[in-house]
C-alpha cells in the first residue's frame, strides 16, 4: 500500500486530519471530487474580495485549543456576526435582543420587554404541537410573525404549522443591547480567506482534485491502510436502506458597480417574499473598501440527487435511517466516517475540528497542538 490514509474530501474535517497525520509521520492521499479544496468553506477572489461561494462562514468557538489551532494557519480578523433582518422594509437587529424589542415594541428597558414577551407567550396553552406554537411560546406572536415565520417556511419549504416543534427547541432572547449573534469567546474570519487556511493545513500532502472516489472505490481504497470518508454515508453503502434527506441551497452571485450595497455582511429577508432567505455582501466580512461589491442571494431548495446536501433533516425517519447506516459503518474497521455528511449532522466549524481532533486522538494518541 502506498499510503497510510486515503482521505475522501478536502473540507475542514479532512484537512485537519491530514495535517495531524502528517505531523505524526503518516503519508496521506486526499481525493476531492470538486475542482477546488476546502469544501463548503471555500473562498475565491472576485474583484479582490474574498467571496464565500457556499454561503457565509464565520468562525466562532469557546474552545481555546481549537482557536489556538486555527490561528496557526490563518490570521483572523475582528469580524463579529451581527445580522440584520428585513421584514417588508422594516429593519430589525438580530439575534433577539433589546435593540430588536425597542424597534418592534417601542420600549426601552428590559422590564418593559419582559412584560411584552410574557403577555404574548401566554397565548400558547399546554405543550406546543408544532413549530409555530413552539416559537410563539418562546418569543411571542409579533417576533414570530415578522422574524421567524416566513424565513423558516422558506428554509424548510413547509408551513410552520406542518413542522415539528422540536426544530426550534429554544430561541435566544437577550435582554441587553448586544447584537453579537454568537456567545462564543473567540470569533473572526481568516484575513486571507478560508481556502488559504485549508491550503496551509494540507501542506505537502498529495491532493487530487476532480477525482470521484466512487469512480473506482476499490482501486482507491486499495491504495491505503485506512480510509477517512467525509462524503454522504448513505452513498457509501449504495443507498441500501434508502436515501437520507437534506435541504439544499442555490446561490446567485452578482458583482455590483458600487462600493456598498446593504451596509452589512448578512441581511435576512424574513417575509415569504422574496424567495431568497438572505443576501450576503462579502466585502463586509473583511471590512473591504474596494470600489465594487459582490453580493450573493441564498435560495433554500428541496434536495435531490445532483444537488449539494447542506442541512440534514434530523427527524425521526431520517434518524432511524442513519442509525442503520451507522451500524453498517461500525462493521468496517478500516473505514472512518467523519464530517457533516459522514455523520449526518450539522456541525459548526469548531465542532468539525473537535470531531476530527477526537479521531486524531484515537489514531495518534493526541489531538491538537
């Protein structure tokens, strides 16, 4: 065998494992079916702006070891995620905080906000039976109607009354004037983009792009002692139990001959129309001053074969189906399934790194350094 590990996929999970394996003297081959590295955190230069091709990615974590690790490969800026919601031309700050409540209820103090929320929450009696009732029980009718209902229905392609309550287990309610979306201690975006960060992680590891593992699965697997597989777990087993379900996304990216389109990196559109859920203006991720700007409209879509699977639909049916595939995976001692597709879970980036680090601990006796 030519390699210690065959790594299928050059996204964050695969790159972290490749970096750690190389540090322990292991020889890896990374194969990637796309024509670029970095998976869904891939960034590319357009008009000298780092464009997040597959949607906004803001790195955030409270894990000091993870933060220290990523800073070995990138200089992070001071970007703080503070999205804005646009409901029929009305502008609200997110997440739900005193700015939101002042804008919506015309109040000024935490006590006033608490009183309004308590009155509106009391509309729901007993156990919420669907997502609409769950949301109202958490944040009241007004916020639900303007900031949750339309956005959620676009995201999932279904009416909120037809979605299960557990999708919104909790919603952050912050009684301070703090627009920082995340509570994590560390936050930022690589100043040179995520692609450069992944490139440094991969280092001298051999990478083959435009290479589909399934075009010669047996041949590729025979090259290494162990396979680290980060693709869809159901595809690996030829969908023998059926296909896992996802929501997908479609992106429309446009270069505009103006320096500033919306004044913020992310603006959510929370009514049912327009069809897109948000517009990303990429230059604001890195405080850009370029003469032009690049925006991306994000449209949620039903997933089907040929589309990129983004969000696992973690309902009972898919959960049971995944458990069948996981049981099959455990029978393969020389194949490890990792990442959001291999484990059928939505991961924030820091959690991807933690998951890869845990695998490294098992393989090499240590995780990050």
